[in-house]
C-alpha cells in the first residue's frame, strides 16, 4: 500500500525540518557580553522558532488528516506531496532569514518577511492542489460530494488568499505580516482539513472509517467549539 | 489508525533531536594546542552530551509506554504531543548553552542552568498534560480507574515539582541543579509511566493488552525491584 | 518481514538527505550589502537546491516503486541498497560544491560539475545493480519475464549512459552538463521503474498486487501519456 | 508490539547518524587554492566518510537481523538499545576528529584513532550485551540453544577483543589501527548476527519464521559461502 510509505517519508521530512529549526538558535559564546543580554538581543530568533515550530506542527497535523483519507495514491500525488515538502523544508531557511533581518527594519526586513510569506504561500498552494487532485480523481476513501468538495476547496482558497495578502503586507510592514501569518496559523489549528471534519449534527459522517472513532469522542468540542 | 503516525512522527523528532546533540561536540581543529588538552577543556560538552542523550532516551521510552496505551488520539492530543516535542527539540540548544557557560561560573552559568531546567520543566508539564488529557477523556485502551489515575498523576506531579525546584536551585548553583536533573532522570529510568506499570502482585493488570507479555517476563524485576 | 525495515531506514535517509540540502542555503548576514543583493549573488545555491531536491524526490519515488515489488530481501540487497543510499547521502555535499563553484567558471567549475555528475552516476549504477540483482535472483513479487526484464534493464542502462555522458560533458561545460542532468531527471519523472509500469493495453498487469489499484486509476494518463 | 517502535526509533537514529557524516565533508571555498588541490588535501575526510558510512551500514544490517528475532522487548532491552545508539550517534564526531588529525601524525593522530576505536568498542560491547540479555532472558522468537548461544557469544566476543586490540594498536600507529577497523567491518559484512544465520545443511532453521524465506533463497550463498 502506497499510503504507508508516503506517510513515512513525509513524517521523516516533517520531523527533520521541525528539528532543524533549532539550528537557527545560535548558542551564544562566552565573551564580553553577558548571556542574558545576548539572549535578549536574539529575541527574534526565539519568536521565529516558536512561530515556525507551530506552523510546521499544524501542517503536519493537517497533512496527517488529509492523507489518512486517501484510498489511493497515484504518481501525481507523490509529486504534489514532494512539492508540499519542498516548501516545508524551506521553512527553516526562511525562518532564519526573517530572524536575522527583522530588527534591521527597512527594505531588508520587508524582503525577509516577503520571503517568509512566499514560502508559506507556496506550501499552501501545493497543499490545496494535492487536495484538489485527490477530490477530482476520486482518490479519497470517503469521497467529498459536490457541495462538500466546493466548501473544502473554498476554505483552502481562503488560506491561499490570506497568505497572498500577507506577501503584499510584508512589503509595507514586516511585523504586521508576521502577525498575520500567526493568525492564519491559529485559524488552521481550529480549521481542520475536510477529510477529518466531523459532520454537522444529524448529518452523515463524511470521513467515517469503520471502527475509527478518533475524531468523534467527547473531546470533539475542542478546541474551537 | 492515528496512533501509528503520531508514533512515527514523534520517533522521527526524537531520533533527530537525540542525534543533533552530537553537533554540540565541536571537533577540535589542529593547531597550537594538543588534541588531548582541547578535549579536556571541553569536558562540559561531553558531560552535557551524555546527560542529555540519556534524558531524551528516557523521555522516548516513557513516551513509547504512554502512547501504546492510547486507544484513541484526538486533535488536542496531537497538539499536546507537539508541545512535548517542542521542548524535546529545544534540548540540544539548552545543552549546548549549558556546556558553553558551565565553566564560566557566576550569573551566566546560573542563567544557562536555569534555561536547561526550564526546558525540562516545560517538557515535563506537557507530558503530564498529555497524560491527564488521555485519562480525563478516556482515551486509554485500558482506562486508569480513580485511584490508579490519581497515583499516576501524583507521580507526574512529583516530577514537575522536582524540575521546578531545580529551576530555583539553578539560580543558586548551576552544578547542583544539574546533579538534581541527573537524579530526576535516574528516577524516571526506574519509574515507568502508568500505562506500562506491572500490576502489584495479586492485582489486575492495568495495561494488559491481549497477548502482550512484554513487560511481564522474568526480567520485570529489572531494574528497580 | 525485511522489506518494511529496509523501507523505513531508506525513507529516513532520504528524508534527512533531502532536508539537509537546505543547510546549503546559507542565511545572509546583515551588513553592508542589502539582503536582495546577497540573495541574488547566491542564485546558484537556490538553483542547485531546487534541482537536487527534485532529484532526490524522484529517486525516492522510483525506489518506492521498485522496493514494493520485492517479495524477498536478501543480505546482498541490503548492502546494494546501502550503496545506493551512500550516493544519495553524498548529494548535499556535491550540491553545495557545485553551487559554490558554478560562477567561478574554468577548471574549478568543471571539476565541481564532474563531482556532481559522478555522484549521480554512482547512484544510478547502484540502483541498476539492485534492480538487476532482484530480477536475477527472482526476488520480485511479480517476476519480470525475459523480454520485460531486458526492457527494464535497457531503460536503466540508458540512464547510466546518460549520466556517464554528463560526466564527460562536465569537463567541457559545467552549465550544459547540469542542464543534461535536469533533463535526465525529467525523463525519470515520466519513466517509471519497471515494477510499477502499467501493462500495455490488453497485456497482463506486470505488477498487480491483489487489491492494489494504485497505479491504474483514471489518473494513469498523467503525466506523460 | 514494542518491537516495531524500537525498530522505528533505531532506524531514525541510524538514518540521521549516517547522513550527518556528510556534514564532516566541508565544502571547499573558492579562493587562492584550486578545488582539486583542496579536495586532495582533504582525502582523510573522504576516506573516513566511506569507512564510517560502511560501518554504520553494517551495524544497521546486523541490528536489523538481531531485532527481528526478538519475540519480546523488555525495559532493559530498550535501555541497552539506547546505549548502542549512544555509541552510533557518536561515530560522526569520532570520524570528524580522526579525519582532522590523521595527517598531523604523532600523539594527536594516535589519540584521535584511539577515540575512534573506543567508540566502536563501546558500540560492540553494547551490541553484545543486548544479544546476551536477549538470550539469557529468552526473548528471542527462536531461542538459541546452549551450544548455538555459546557460539554466538564467542563470535561477538571476538569482535569485542578485536576492537579492544585496535584501541591498543592506535597508540602505536593510527593508520594501522584504522586498517584493522576496516577489516573488522569486512568481517561483519560476512558474519551475520546469530539470529539470522542460516542453519548448516541438514540442520534445523534456527531463525525460520513461518513464511519467511528471506534468507533462504538461492542468494544465500552470497557473500561468504
């Protein structure tokens, strides 16, 4: 079964990428300046580390939710997934760049923020295309019907538009654009990928696998509802 | 089944984090000072490497024991697990910082030790919250009953209090606080997470899965009993 | 079952190698030169990153297709697979070298390009040997018959010859040889390893596993046909 | 089942450790010295990379063979396995150190070689202890009987003695000790861990799992017999 190895490889890449973020946390060297002062002056590194860790974590959770509804994985989906991973792997670089330039201000800070947002926009587009492909070619275990599919794609499109807007905002103000990307991240903590959304009360379970009660326990109210 | 991928991703992060510790072992450069002298002057790096390797190893073993008793994994548990991994990934940074400043002494050494202890306290709190959530929402394959659950949570709380105390001690003496964290680590080598604790003689197996005799062989006396 | 762990270890190596590519993307330091100018002057790093990411991704997809047709894995195949991984792990080094020297031109650029091509030639030879061994010792779940085996090996040999030619071309022109390796990569996006090629219309499914319809859906027309 | 996650975590560590070796291959910087000259002067790095890659690869293959015969995994085995991984993770550091000092000669080269050999001796001792524990506590799926167990442990002891001798030789001559470790590696390519050794002709299959013909095909003659 293809899906298992797609997941294993993706999990490996997610795990390495999320851990590589820590390499951006340069360890201060003993010297003239006290440790506390050095750490304080590196606050953008720590803020960027936290934000990007959360971002990769959320992408992983949603990837997980989407992929486990795949009934089939074709060659195109392998390459679309690779494209998604390409952007994920680039996140540590974009994080380190924005951490290095955020305090500089001016054109350099804007450009660093633009790069950061473009990486997330690329990731979001690849993710949406993977979803769209799996719907269009009926590779989902529990197919999304016309209306549900439309809703799902619209939700993804909103994310893409938000990231695209953040690219534009980054030209004007790096910090505001980063705040935006934090908010988009928070949105995707609550918003689940369509494959795992619990059905509305009284409706059919869209993604019920036999015996799979993972998303339907009393905890389902968490976190948004 | 969600649990499999939660384990796969977590194992990947644990594996990368534990291996990244070695990057803190800077290879000496040939030059004026002999190799032996350079290595000797870097002893805190080696000590910190050993302690942190053991620490991540123990966390992995206990994570393993907890997760394999999960019957269900909900979205909150995925994010609580991410929070746990966040602190684990930060361990190589904290290790390198403490290794760089331990010999400096004074306020810098204390601050480095505080950072180290805070990372472990954060990890411990996330771990305890994950356990508490899985008990409270009845996601364990073999539920912990009232008394057993209380015992389990008390044991975890003890660990949290010990790490919190180590944070306080770190302000006074970095080496003493590190000794404490070594002892806490040793405690968790012996102390197992509740899900895998063998039942007391004559009692019921709390965590028996059918056909799973892993923890009940003649070796069970090892290492504490 | 051996195959599972062969896949798990290989996936781990692929995942780490593909993610390590990003370490070659040195983050510019704030200083006299603007961020935009610094990034522009590093364009070979970004180009090499994209090409090598795609290359490792394609190798992974084809590895995946070959290995899932293994019915048995013997000790020789474990070591042939290790040889393949050896070359894969070397790709980040070769990528960084070519990125550093491409703009220098002259003998250094040629040598860097030769190194890059030799790494891919070695990878290709190891891959071909693994395929040849699995055919010769009848370790495929669905054996390749005489004609199909010949076709499969000829296709692999073509790849090897192309990489060998790229080594020669690299002596003359580094950029042309890199263009060649891009084209070879594109060839292998379309060309699948024999184990997963759909049968010609009316023919037998060479690689049909019962219930495995992964490669035969309506998406099979993608991407080449 | 514990074994699966023990394998997954170990595979992750092996995969990261083997890939981190490549970080020791410093990419030459364009400058006064030609690329060819720089690479030539770094030959010990490349030699050490090849040897250590092979070494980790062989350890992985033998680990794989031992672990898949585990019927049970107890807590002690998890920690013995961690001890083995501790030494494996240290290999990239030892490799980089020996590569940096091999050409220096004298006491520094000897010390670097001693460190390298001690790491392999530690790995070998941990591996042997894991084997001994699994035999002694009857955790193997197909138990080793008295004579077979003795033979297996003697073979492992020989490896330990050889590594111990290499430590001694390293004090006298770094290159000779490295040649020794290459030969020990070659020995373990041929010598399999007991759990996977094919039975002598006419004897019982020591490690036959039902339906597992992995090691008994026509390729079994490879590579030693």
